[in-house]
C-alpha cells in the first residue's frame, strides 16, 4: 500500500481509482477435507483473492506453502493486478494458496488435495472469470489436475481455466522457463544504463526454484559468472563461477544445492555480504530486510521473487544509489506467457516456442522501455515508475 500511495501521489491518481485498489474485490476462504493415504481425513485451509478485474479476468498463481495466509495472498494478488498492467496484458489480478508443506504429502495426496480445492473454488473461477497458474511449489502436473477436475464439474472442455499446464494438456511452449527468461530480457534492457558487462559482472541468486534456476541458467549461458546460489537449505560459493546446468541436475537428484562439487558452503551473513554486480532475489517475500540492504554490496537488485524487498530496505537501496528493478516488471514474463497460453487455448492453437519467445521478448522490451522512460520523466525509482505505468493503464 505504501508503494501504491507513493506512485498515486506522483501522478495525482483520481481518488476513486486509488480507493478501488486499496482492497480486493472479493476474498474466498475455504476449508475442505482430504483423504490421506492412511485413511484418515485432514482439513486444509485455502484462499483465492480476486483483487482487481478493472483490466480483465483475475489472473495469478496458486501457492502451496506453510507460510500462506490471507495477508500474504492479498499482497500477492494486488501485485498481480499491477504486474499485468505493467506488461500490458488484458488481465486483472488474483492469487490463491493453501497453507501446508507440500513436501509432507505423497503424490496421490497432493492430487486429492488439488482436486478437493478445485471443487471448493470451482464456482468462482473460469476462463473468463479467474484463471489460476503455478506459483511456489505448484507444478504443471498440479495445473493438469485442476483443469481435469474443473472440466468434470462443468461438463465441457475448458482448458483456458488455468495456465501453466503440461504441453499435452494444452500448456504453452516456453511457459516453464518464462519467468526467468523474461527477467533476463528485462535485465538486458537495463544493463547498459548500469554498466553491467558479462566479463565484469558477478551474479548472486537467492532461491533456486523455477525462477531462480532459469535466471541463473540465463546469466550462465550469456557468459556471466554466477558465483553464489542459495536455496532454502543453504548457500554455496565458487569464485570462478558455478556450472549452473550441472547445479540444476545436482539439485534435481538430491533436492538441495549444499555439497555441490567445487563449491564451498556459505553462512547467511557471508552470502548477503558478497560483492557482486547483480543480486537476484528469487524466493519469497521480505528476503531483503533493512539490515541486509545496509550490508549488501551489489550494483543492481533484480527482483524475480514477488515482494522480496521490504519498504525499509527499498529506502536504503535508494539512498545508497543501488537500482532495484522491481518484481512487477522483472517477473512478469511468467504471467505474460500464461496470457499467451490462454490465447492459444481459446483459439484452439499450439504455437512454436520460437513464436512464444518472440512475443515474450516484445512484451518485456516494451514494458522495460516504458518503465525506464517513466523513471526518468518523474525522477523516481524503477519501482515507482512501474507502478505509475500500471496506474495510468
Ligand atoms: N505465479 C506467477 C506470478 O507470480 C505467474 C502467475 C500467472 O501466470 O498467472 O507472476
């Protein structure tokens, strides 16, 4: 809300629109039982927040995580509304989640959970109403279960009810890597302004899930040295640069990065204190606190996570002259390709990866250019500029 208020003030946003963005249009909370493998029923609590439909159907992911609560889902849904406007797709903002640690569930339990949640929210979602997608700990397989259960309920094909599906169920080429790929397009649009050439720019990535792995791979492929990576279990360093494709395989095999050959383990303090060109937070909210921001020595923060920088840390980066390229621009490639998937489903088409990536790049380049120009015009941070671009739309 502080981010919204600052941007609204800069452009004298009409009070009515400001008010409409202060609260979600609708909040859905559900409790539902799931049969566990041992035969007992367990109750789960889930949310879907439909924040804004000013620009189109609600759009945004579903998160399965122990930290999910109403406040978090509301914030994430609000950012979706801003994000879709920044990248200029005709979608509104929504988000959902279930409070649980999915790693404690078997595959069969996860499927029953997803189907039960789908039944619980089925009357509130739909291809022209509200379109979920993957987020933290939710996969294309989970999206397939969701669409299957939804179609059973409505009794007709409705692939466009959810995006991020597997290819065989109507998913789009390029969706899996779209967040990281889009983020790299944004980085390329900004890098010259901040003098970040491959030879001289060390990259640090915090979070090694879908977004973190892909942005690391992009930097690696384009000749940057990705020197340190952290996941939820630990952090590693190799000053000569980590072999990212090998690290991705290593993580897939053992579900952690610690112990990767040729690297050494790092403490949290060491990790956040590393000198680097680009720091890419790619996990959860509030990773970059005031204390960490004070001690970090990087030349750019590239936000792949949603809300990784606290408002206090944001102010410190500003005062220290560290540019922060914001989440609502940087990670919008994910939802942008979700929109392309939705379009393909609606038209009964399947596009080549090349076609998808060309369109993704166009969207990201345009949004990046607009955010950079708006920052210059108003003399504001990239984050405020992104909000202004969105609010004007
Ligand atoms: N969960 C992603 C995000 O936070 C993608 C949402 C979508 O594709 O709808 O942007």
